[in-house]
């Protein structure tokens, strides 16, 4: 079952929040999602297997303070209906 997760991070001195849908989430996944959202190439993040490596790349790109949580409280009833039909994608909140 897919769940929604909020990923919070600081990039270029601005707080960012993204909401993604996945079947599971981990700290490593959150760091990789922050990198992708900030413009890192998907191919460059594919081989990152350790959180320390993801954090090092993120630090080089100016990304810090990455955290995540389940985002069930962000779903409105209309979005729940769309989610049931698998039509809700990535949403960016800035």
C-alpha cells in the first residue's frame, strides 16, 4: 500500500517541504528525495547505498537538516478519492 510522506529539508537557506507517495520510507530515501528535488540527476543517486554518502553529496549541494514523517494529515477528502484512482502525483510545497 502506498503512503504519503513529507520530506522537510533546508536548501540554499530556504526550508523546503515535498510530499511523495511510496510504499515505505527511510532516512536514506528522504535524503535521496531531497537531492532529486533540488536538481540532482537520478542516475547519480541510484548508486548511493549508505546514508553517510547521501549526506556528503547533499552537503556539497547545500542541502541539510533532512527529516521525514508520514503525511496522512495532509490528505483532503477529494485527494483521497483521487488517490484511490491512483491519479495523485508529486506535490511541491514551498
